[in-house]
């Protein structure tokens, strides 16, 4: 499969009919047109000259996140914000092509005479430094087919704002941590958004394209869940039009018994999960860990990722346990939301049980070896 | 869910209708009856007093296998041999309950005055020791419902025979390795089988039950695939009735370019896989590894496990790459056999694409995080 030109495939009608297995398209009218294909509800990606078109700032955010949960939550979350504005049926996803690694590295730095575009404030006193507020920035491009090429129809920018700042007063001295209030996170995120919008709009090639900016509050470095998006704004001009609130929250289950739940729905989610956990622990000997990440959207549970860790002594144990977990999940876990259950031994994943968004039945796969 | 008695559920008619998602059963006539449920083509497992009934020799084989591929291939392979004799629709699987850890530890040892039941020969000269031939033994029980309890209807014993023997002539001296010929593997496996059959048949509780014995040739410790079953025998008496040949083989793909393929079908399987590998490597930058375990049954490809390892720099890369892999798998990989593709970064699994046995479409799952 050699592809010579810019590429894509709208395949809009196809996508609607696409099932779990995914479905790509190779145009019959032109040999140069391909996409990654798409699974239901996901974007198709862009292939150029036969290769996946990676970001111009590839790897910048990987280096910016000490906590891998923040990286994953930021990127998956940004795609979800994009879906609110750019339908997966009408738009094709392209990794950011307008902001380069060096541009972003500069923006993520402190503002100094040698780095005038830095979005973070100058350091100030070593004994009481100004926090670095802006931790990561990501660009995503949304495209539509136009004749034989792709045309940019929208840009989405995510900005990750720190909720705490760790520093040392002297080189190799002890670490100090400043908490950054929610109000400050909001303020700093919106300040950075205004600057970034102006800078992008000043570019000739981005003069007329809608620019969506979304703000993300980073979780602390030791958190077992990532942060969350809390606001976004869609802009046609060069100043922020208005902010829409996003109400996401991620928590770890089971909750510590002394934790105060904010509402009764949280409590019942926690107790459902605890029942599931108790059930599978009484079934299988010596389970060493059963924990979950639970995500809330507008105060309703919107998804769960469960990890079950134990030592297995045989393949047949893995098979039987996986089948049992499917039953327990059906019985104890909530309906109508995506659920993922990883079943792993200390070294490696052994099986996965999952129910995708929009599906009513669980799938399971036991990892095989010959 | 409290379960008070011995347990099970034949659920025979249900199993036939069961789909991928699995389906358990709780009898309406008795509150004490449960199973692990069953996915299509797999056995249901036994739950006793609400707990999974583990093997009486739990963990023995884990300790016996330096190469984890041997352990997995042995146990999955033994289940496949069992399916040739005991239908998954009519029988319920139970982990071995008749051979204890201490019995098996003795059997797997050398025969000495203090260990008269050892299946391996006395050591002989340190400078030229007799090999330890028998490396692992596993028991599986096959049950049927009888009134309110389960009745044993068959036992399957797997015997793993070494294809090489590593020893030291002096304590802490260098390692020496003796290859064990195929003829010797066959001979030693059959000798051990005859002894084990006699020992089991001498037990009152196993007097009348069919005893299937299957022989497995262990792969070398540094092999990237496990060994394979090469013979089995179903016995109603106390001597081996006759041996049936099993023609399994597992290989690693892609093959080294200088390897001589045994036949043209092997060559075309290798070249199909190489095309798949080339295709995804030209698509995605810097793929660090694309390898496969391929299994053959009666000289036809019967399954593949592919591992793709690379560094990903964003969630969107993982999503796009996974969707592309589904397309490439459809185009380049053979139809009609189970295929598993693990997509992982150096640390952890990121996605899985698979097509189950008997299915014509691929499923994919991208691991999620909040």
C-alpha cells in the first residue's frame, strides 16, 4: 500500500454503520486516499505519504508529566471536549501541526528576557518562588475533506494548570509544596488561554478557523487518578468569547472508610464497588488488590477502570476467574457506562473484561501464549 | 451470594446459546448452585462454598518451569487435549483434587531409597548424570451433575518431558546441557504415563473413571515459545490402551532469513506476517518490535499471538495506531484462526486487538485511564 499524496477519507456514512471491529476506507476514485479507519464514536486519523502524521510537538507533554495519569487524563479528556464541538462523523482528527516542540517549550517556561513568550511568571525570591502554573499544552486539529486534500476546520488547545507547586529553597535542599487554590487555577488558566488565543489568531493560517480552548486542572504528582477539564470556550475572534463549565471528577475506589462523601450517589457507587470487590475476594483466594478509578460527569458516574491484581497458579485459574468476574460485574456494577476490568499478576496482564460506551454486554479476552 | 453446599451447574442448553460475553447460572430450584459461567467453547468451573475450588497441587508447576511459556503452553494445551475427549457442553472443569502437592513433588523427584515413587532416574555419576526427564505433571478433573452434587467422570493427566537437561559437574561449576532426543522424550513420557496410570487406577476412588494421559515436550529454557503436546491416550483399564499422535508445533515469527522452512505453507505464513510487520512499521514511526508466536496443528497455522512494542507519545497516537492495526490485520493476516495482537509500550499494555476462535471479526480495546 503506497500512498503518494495527502490523505484521508471522510467515509461519513460508513462510520455510522461501523461496529466495534473498526472499519477503514480506501477510496475507489483515488489510489492515494486512506485513513486509520474508525471505531464507533472515535475520530479517524490522518495518514500522509503512507505514514501516521505525528504531532509537531511530539513528546513535549510526555516530558512534562511526572504523573502518567495526568498525561492520559489530559489527552483522553481533550478528545472528549473536542467531541462536544466537532462531531466524529463529520471531522477527521489530526495531531497538532501548528505548534512546534520549541514553541511549546518556550511557552511552558518562565517569562524572562531571553524567553519573552513564557506563560509562567518569573521566579522571584528563591525562598518563596512564584509557582509555575502552566504545566502542559496540547494542540489537536480537526479537518474536513476538501476536494483531494484536507482542510483545517478547527483547532482545539488544552491547557494543563497545576494545583500544587513543588520547589526547593536551596539546591538539593528539601522539597516544599505550595497548594494552588481552585480560584487561582481558574484565573491562571484563563489568563494563559487569552494569550494563546491572541498568538494563534495572529497567524495568517489560523485567521478564520474556530479555536477551542479547554482548561485542565492537574492532579498532584502522587495521585492515583489524573486531573480533569473544568472549562472550555469556542472562539471565532481573538478574545475569549465565554467560558462553559465542565464538571468532571475522578476518584479512587474503594474510598477510605473515614472519607466524607459529598453526596449519596457517590456513597452508593462506592458501596456497589465494595460489594463487587468483596464478592470476587471471597471467590478467589489471596487477591492482592482490587481498586478502581471512577469518573464522574455532572455528578453522575460516567465510567470505571478496575484493576484486579493477584498471583495466578495456572491458566485454568485465570480462565475460571475471568468468567466469574463477568458474572460479578453484571450483578454488582452499574449499567449504562463504560467499564474496564484489568486482571493482572504482578508482572503482566492476564485478561481483560470490558463493556464499551453504549454497549450493554461485556466482552472478555484472556491473553494467550503458545 | 452465600453458597453453602457443593456446587455446579450443568446449564448445558444455556452454554450452547452463550456468546462472547459469557453467561453464568444460578439455579432457581436451589440457592446453593452456582458456576463461574462460561464463554463460548470453554468449560465452566466449580465453585464450592462460594469459593473457586483450587487444585490440591496448586503452585507445583509454577515452581517447576523456568520458562513461563512452557507453563502457559502446557496448561492451555492440556485443556485443548481435554476438549478432544470431554465436550465443553457436557462436562464441568474442576482443578485437580486427587494428586496433592507432596505427591507430585515426590513423583517429580529422582527415585531414591527415601523417594521410592520418584519418576526420574537416580543421578548416577556427577560428571555424567542421568537427565531428569519428567518436569511437570498436571491433573484436571471433568465432572457432571448428579442430583445435587458433582460426580467425577474423567481425569486428564498432562506430563511434561524435558528436551534438554542442564547440569553442573561440580557445585558452582559451569553449566553443561544434554539434548534429549525426540525418541527418548517419547520413551520416557510413555514410561512415566504407564506408572502414573497404574498408581491412579489402584486408588479406590479412581477405579472406574476414564483416565486420559497426554505427553508434552518441554521447550528449552531460552525458547520464546513453549513446548507442545505430542501424544495422548484414553484409558479405561490399568495399562495404556494405545497412543494417538498430536501434531502441534509453535514457532516465532518473523523467521531468521537463513532459516530453512519445512514447507511452503510455513513460508507463506512467514511472508504474510512479514508484510503485516512491514506495513505497520512504515505507518508508525520507530516501532521497536513486532514479533509473533505462531501455532501449527497438523501442519496448518492454527493461531497467532503478535506483540507490537513501541514508545507512544500520546493517547491519540495509541488510538490511531490501534485502528490502523485492525485494518492491517484484516488485510494481511490469515482468516479463520484466532489472532491476538498486544500493543504495548515498554512498561505496560496500551491496547489489544483480537479475533476469537470461530469469529470472523476483530475486536479492539484501548486501555483507559482517568
